[in-house]
RNA sequence: UCCUCAGUAGCUCAGUUGGUUUAGAGCACCUGACUGUUAAUCAGGGGGUCGUAGGUUCAAGUCCUACCUGGGGAGCCA
């Protein structure tokens, strides 16, 4: 009878030895001599490999030859206590089946390390490295933790549209969605492209944010969140931006800006704590290989209260700073990266939540303060990352919201559905957006956002 | 998009102020040695139109121009 396959993660933790088992996976390395060969096997269930011991006398020579780095195999054998150092258990092989060989001359992954830049060019194979195995296991764990956090707190997961007919979010350039013949599009009488002929009968784009739709859900379900892909056609070439990225956007009825801040802080701490508790091996690997202060930094974020300051207080701190900034700071201008970095890394030395920004530099939907100058906006600034969360209390007063829409030249007719929530049973409400990949950057200690999403979409790059 | 650095073997790099016949090294790979290895070790071997296209020069991996690709920084933001 075929032995049932065990995951390597479970085998390595097992104390029940001298029993027959089956393991399947991909060969990481093989070494040895004429008598015995040692194969390090990995199946993705853990960063750790299990050692397969092969008595060469008992196997066909050609078969052993084909067990090379990258080959996929199934091993029947006995789980035994290891005679060597470095592992407590290993598999004494009885029978090996090779599913697929990997020609050592052309298989691009070798035993020794590769640069992250090179691995990006072979994104289809980089999952097979320790680094990317660790990153994507952590990414999964964080994704799961997001749902768990909200589910346990009476939030509903709301699926907002990917294709949107509203271009009013103002969160950046959008990707057009169209089925028109680009070489010969239908034209109106004035020579413009006639989008009434298009699939949806109007101009449509990929979403840049699910926030406005999430607000609609929150005005009935109380607490909702979105977690989906968003798209920005900005020509941003930085280690912190993607054209396609995942965003988490909770939206809460009856929340003011302080409630919003409480949730943001609690949420971030929960996620980081979840990683510390559930991704120990992977974090230790990343800590050792990429960022010696990673685990220490994660712990410090979980243990310390975030600093909460207003934009105006932030400006005061920056004006008194004993440091020259490339961009001089003044009230009314947005904080530049160098300013954010000073506040987080030099002055407070912990995450900082900045609120109440000048309304002229923020979006139309943010709740206006009584001073007439500021809005209840909220940015959470993290060490190394900068802005990890952007949010606000939303303007719930119909007239004030309409004024801002007019002032900022947003097409009012496209916003009728959004405005109606302020006409019928309007409530104070708040929300924020968390860039999922930026969270993963922080948690893994990676420095380029292209390394924390399986298949990064960036300007001039949509391979795979 | 702007500034800046880089592109030489499968990978990571060296290649001096342009000039010593076939452009080097380490790792990887192949062959051999070794009774249990831990990124094993040791010996030998194969492997390169020097990112692309022009240009300067008696002579270009090396200098100039444009473009492409990648890194870092900035802007936009999450």
C-alpha cells in the first residue's frame, strides 16, 4: 500500500521515530561520497529541509545521478534519529521516485546565494529559495491574520468592484478598461472617442481604492473592510510602489478620528504580534540573513504606544530640528520623506500617527475641523517604510461635502450615490487604508516592495 | 518623470593613465579522490560576439553620444 505523504514540517517536529514515512519535495542540495549521499529536501511547509540519507549500494546509479538541485522526488523510507550533527531526525531512504529532473547545467538556482535582483528575473522559480519561501509564508500568515482580526471584531468582508465607473477617488492615475478597437474606435460628432459604445456604455477603469464603496457598506453594516487588489498607473519607480498592489480598507460607522487611530494602532500591533508568534522560523531566517534588528524592531512596535501628534505639532518639531532639510518645512506644505523619517527614526524613535492636516493637501471626503483650515486626516508613519496607513474621519455633513466636491472640481454627477449616504441617515464614520505590501515589507525586513509580492507589476514590467 | 550609480562566463565580481599575442578570479557545472556530509573538502576540465547601436582613434571592455535594462535617492502615494 502507498504510504501517505507527510509534510516535512511535521516530520521534523516528530519524536515518533523508526517508522515508515513518505516525503515529497524539491531537492535543495546533494552531497556525499561513493558510499552514501545526503539530500536536503524541501516541500515548502517550512523553511527547514529534511535530510535524506541514501545508501548508494541499494540504489541504481543513474537514479542517484538524476537527484540534483531542483529535482522533484518522492521518498519512501524510515524516519530515524540522525547520526550526524545539525538535525535531530532524518530519513533513511528505501525507495525514491523522481517526478521531474532538473538539468544542473541550465537550472538557474544554485546552492549559494543569489542577489534579489537576479531572483526577480526568475520570479517563476524564486519560490524555491529560502528567502522567498519565508516571505510568502509570512505573506499568507498576514493575509489570514487580517481576516481573523476583523472577523473576531464584527467586521464584514466587503467585495468592492475592481472595474469602476467612477474616476473621482483622486488617488492617482488609472488604468483604462475598454473593449473598443484601439486602432479604430467609434467617434462622436466632435471627434472624441465615443465611450457610450464601449462595453459598459461609459468610461471605466481599474479601481484605485475601494474606500468610497466601503463607506456605502459601513452606513448599513456598521463595520466593514475590503481586502483586494488596487491599481495605479503612476510612473513610480521606487522600492515602495507597485502599479498593482493589495490594500486593506476598514470603514466604521460611528467612529471618530480617535476611534480610527485606536483601531489602526491595535490592528497593526495585532498583525505584527501574529507574525512573531506564528512565523518564528521564517522571521529568524530573515533576521539572520537580511536584517539583524528585524525581530527586535517588531517587538518594539508591539510593546510601545504609538506617538500621536497633530500636523501642526509635527511642523513645530521639524522647525526646531537641529538638522537641515533639503525641502524647508512650513505650515501648509506636505511632509516629505525626509521629514517623516526625522520624526519617526530620530525624534520619537517609534511609530508616529500624524493627524489634522491642512485641508488643501488632503482629499475631498475628509471631515473638516471647526478651524476651517484642517481636516481629520490620519497618517501612520513607520520606521523604514514611511506612510504605512492613510485614513481619516469622513465628512458626513451633506452641504460641507458638496462644497468640497465643487471646490476641488470633482464631477458632481458621478458622485450622486456617494452623496446620497449623507442625505439619508448620515452618520459620523471613519476608515483607513493599509498598503498590504508595505506591511509585508516591514514584517519581513525586506527593502524592495517587488520582493514581497509574488509577481510585481511596475512600469515597463508585467512578465509572468 | 528627475538626479545618480551600474551592465564583462550560469551567478557574484576584478580588469590600473586606451596598447604586452588566446579577457581573469571565486562560486556553480562536469570528471576524479574521500565510510556521515551540513553553503563539505581536495585535484583537474569545459564555458565569454565585455547591455544594444553608432562614433573618436593606428588601436576601445576601457573614451564620447543615444537607447535599453537594473540598483539607490526624489516626486506621486499605500
